[in-house]
C-alpha cells in the first residue's frame, strides 16, 4: 500500500532558517512552496507564511505577484525567482478572509477554500520538476494537509514508468493538525486506489488481501469468511449474486477496538463490495461498463474510514462488514424471476439481476444487526437514480434515526463532502413488499421511479437496528472536475465524512 507521507519536521517557525543556511538551491533538494493570499474586497492580504517569505525576499514576492493582477479564490500562480532560497513559490488565492460562512452551503467554507487553494498550488507545482512541496497551513493545517495529499494522489500502480510524485510537508508550525489531515486524506486515497484498480486485479480475494495490508498493521482484525461460511448462515441473497462468476466470494469482518476497556457496543459499517457489476443476466449496456470496477466503492470507503479511525486511535469500537463478489452472467447465474430466501428468512423475488447491491447488503445488514451495534451505517454504489437526483453534490442518505442523521450531517459540514437526507417512508416500502410471489421484490412496482428510495426501503426490510443509515454513494463515485482538490477519477467519497462521523460518535456528545 501507499507509504504514509505526512512526516515533517520543524526547523524554525517557517523552516526558513534551514534553507538560508544552504548556499544555493540544488537539484537534490528541489522544493517548491505553496503559500496563500486572501483577497479582501480587492486588497491582497498575505498569510503569515507568505509574509515571512516576502520579508525574507525583501518584498520580491509582492513585487512579482503584482504582474498578474488579483488572484482569484482557488487559483494558483507560480512565481519563479522569488529568492535564492525559495526560487519556486506557488501563490494561491484563499478568497475573502472573514465571513466565509454561508448557511445554505452547509459546509465549512473556510476549510473548503484552503483545501481548494492548496490543491491548486500542488497541482501547478506538480507540473514543474520539483520533488518536494512545502505547504502553508493557512491557519488550518488539517484542511491544508487534506488539500495537498488529495491533490498529489495519482493512480499509476500499473504503469511501468511511474511519474515521480512530490512529497508534501507542512511549511508552517501546525504539525498535529497537519498529521491529522494527512491521515484523513490517506484514508480517502486508499479508497480511491481500491476503486480505481481494474476488476481482473482487484477480485474479492485480492480485495481481502488489500484490506489485510492496509489495516492489520494498525491492530485492526481482518477475518476473511468463505463461501461455505456464508452458505452455513443461509446468506442466499448474497450468494445469488456470485453464482454467475468463477471468482469465489468473500465476506470480510473487520474489528477495530479503540475502546478496549469497556464492553461498548460497536459502530457497524457495512460496505457494498461488488468488484465488478456486469448486471448479470440483466446485462448492462456496454458504454462505460468499465466504471463498474468501482462498484465496490462502499467496501473501499469502509476500509478507508476504518483505516483513519485506527490511525487516529479514535476511542470507539468499530466493526466493518463487507460482502465481496462479482456480478457476472455465467451459466449458473441467477435468472430474472428466481426467488431466494435471505438469512433473515424473508423471500426475495429477483426480477432484475442488476439490482444486486441490495441483495448482497440484505444478508450483510442482517448479519451486522445481530452484533447489536449502537448504530449501523452502510455505504453502497446502489442506484444510478441517485446520480440523477443529486448528481455529485452530495451523498443521498436514508435513515430511520434523526439523531444519526444530525451527526452525519455535521460530519459532512466538517469534511466538505456533504450528505443530503432522502425519504424512507412506508410509501416506498409498500412498493417493494406488496407482491404475491415473495415477501420482497428486488426492483419494486415502478422499477425506475424513485429508484433510490425503493432501493433504500428494500434494505430497511433487513435491518433491526434503531439507528441505521443507508448512504447511496453512486452519484459521488467518480470525480470529473466537480471537486477541484480530487482531480479526475474514482473519488473515495465519503471516506472522510464517515471518519468524522465516527469521531463525533466517539466524543460521546450525541445520544448514540
Ligand atoms: N451498481 C449499480 C448502480 C450504479 C450505477 C452505481 C451507476 C454507480 C453508477 C447497481 O447495481 C445497479 O445496476 N442498479 C440499477 C438498479 C435497477 C436495475 C433497479 C440501476 O441503478 O439502474
Ligand atoms: Zn447492478
Ligand atoms: Zn451494482
């Protein structure tokens, strides 16, 4: 797995003295610096770090900056030859210094401005040939580290010639928060990498190995359950999906005990782990089918968020449940019209084999419920309808608990990776239960209409926990350019939100 790159050292308040002792800039130590500038109604105001470089360079920074005019929020301008010690400086626009709050946006806009600006700076320095980027904390080392570490991520595991990725370090004195931000970003980068990996490489078995590699070093127990284990537990809904594939399914059970002294009930996180979704016999059209390699995004974000919880040593017990399989149209595949009985005893009519996520989750949610969690959340790239409803603006969440919703909503405001509450009403439940042949129907009466809501209602039939939330992450699975600090590719969203959620629950302030 990726090496942790968030190490840094304090040499002086702004590390300047360590550079001034060097006579000249050498190629072995090609460092660039990213520093921020606010724009208060047309007036440029340098951050502390930018001011220190400006002073050190006898005002060169502000002189060079003038040539380009005002710097817009989220934009970067690379200045060359600022001084001998800092020959390459990316100046980044942070927007207005004060009054960034906008209640309608439901997120911390100051943090978001820092993530965006720092990422822009790292991106533009990444186009030069420097090997190290020193980053201004801009008053919030956590947000700056997130922006930097998320921006320099690049999936190139399969390239024989890899482009060197610059290391990013904190330029200012904000080490504790910088390390936290680096850890949060690393968890999301783990999810991005897993989601991006082609499905012939990331099979259920190899996903399990990756989970072991990521988590066991942090003391997280990773149990790999087999087909026979699932069969013994009558997980026939889960196993109905894997029937058409030659790859063996795996059910992962992860345990992080951050609160070992008490017998505290765990927070359960369940993640959809379809390592490739062809649709099965209800085969998907070929255009963009390759994207279905990321249909294990829920599983990837589960691993990423438990990684963060363990790395930050959050005082909470967490259990992760990840059903992993392929959805393929092999000769033994489930056929439209087939009926299976899930582990909770409910019969399911499968009329569309492409609605497979809810089938594997049915058994996983029932199994997780049996562990009597204090709260249970699941993440799943469940419905294309979710992308139609909210696009990539927010994860759609469905919950039987307003208390749980409040905590997740708050977590989204901190991470900037937001959630939006969707309805979980009987209106939708009846559309999946009101059938003659079986107890539950896997697509519901009106298949397309309200598809995300009926899918959520289907899952509800397999949950006995009073505080449960389904997160449909299909709309946020991929980033084109909507979130500027993520770049193009699989997003790893909402890993950081879920990590903040776990931290808020661990703080004991909620009633959960
Ligand atoms: N994995 C897909 C949902 C999906 C679509 C995720 C696009 C990410 C991007 C899911 O298994 C699926 O195919 N759902 C169907 C459900 C339908 C058959 C009721 C869908 O959304 O079309
Ligand atoms: Zn599907
Ligand atoms: Zn799917």
